[in-house]
């Protein structure tokens, strides 16, 4: 069983390596999604601001028409004022002209505000367009860089899968089943060391008899607390692990 545990630990080291590579790929995809989400948000905001600008421009056009109409009516009223026959009619026309002047002044003031709003909107739209262009270029660069990184990760994953398959070849089916079951329920390590009477996976104390059985290494033992497979770990094991990692 000691040989089986050693093979299993080797298989686990490859699985953990694969986990790390898959996480690296997920992180790359996540970063790309974040960039694209930001770009989409800016694009939506830009469309909204363009729509708002269009409405403001339409409103300015209507106010300019109103101003033109008021000017024409003021001219007509002025002509009427020259031909009125009574004081009452004169006062009525004069009052109408004052109302038109007030309306004209208000419209001109609105046009000034609308002009300012349009200029602000146009500047904001130009800034957003520049940001979108910059972000688009950045995303293109990130995507190109990501393609290279993903290609490397995929190659490493394919190579590791071959090694994993070879590593699992000499493992007993019951050992593999137990290991795979734990891995399916608990991410990370499925086989952990038992050292100085405790499990290094959950750091809970092990029953003395169980620890002795793990030490002998003749049977497959499970931690009663975290349900991981146990192997005996001492200084020699640590040294062997470090040597194996250095060679890898």
C-alpha cells in the first residue's frame, strides 16, 4: 500500500498542477469579461447620451422656430400699432407686443441654456468615444496576449493529462475510486500527511491506533474528521517531496 500511496501522491501533484492551470485560464477569461463589460457599459452610456443630445438639438430647433414666429408676430403687431384707430385697440396691441417680447426674451434665454447643454453633451460624447477607442485597443492587446498565454496553458494541460494518465495506470481501482470521490466532494488535496498524531489536512488529532496504522502504511486509511486519505509524513518524506519538486 505504501507504493500505492506514493503513486497516488504523484497523481495528486499533477491534479493540483492541472487545477492551477485551469484557474489561470479562468482568471484570464474573467479579466477579458470584465474589460468587455466595461466597454459595453460605456457603449450603452454613449448611446444614451447621444439620444439625449438628439432630443436637446430637436428642442433647440423648436425653440428657434418659436423665436422666429414670435419675431414675425412682433413685426405684424408693430405694423398694426401704426394703423389702430382707438386707444383701446392701441393698448391691446401694445400689450400683445410686450407679451411677445417677454416670450422672445424667455426663448432666447432657453436657447442659450440649450446651446450650453449641447456643447457640454458634445464634449462628454467625444470624451466617451475616446475612452471607448482606447479601451477597445487595450482589449485587443489583452486578447492577443491572452491567446498566447492560453496556448501555453493548454499545452501544459495536455502534457500534464498525459502524465496523469500514466501515473494512474498502476493505481488500484479502489484507491482511484476513493481518491476521485474525495476530489469530487472537496477541491484541493484528497491525500494528506499524518504527522505527529494529527491530520495535516484539517489539523485534527488522530486516534493513536489509526495513526499507527497510517505509519505502517499497509492499509488505506481515512481521516475521520475531513475524510481525506492519509499517508505517513516525517522529515524524510518532506525531504523527498522537496527533491521531487526541485526536479520538476
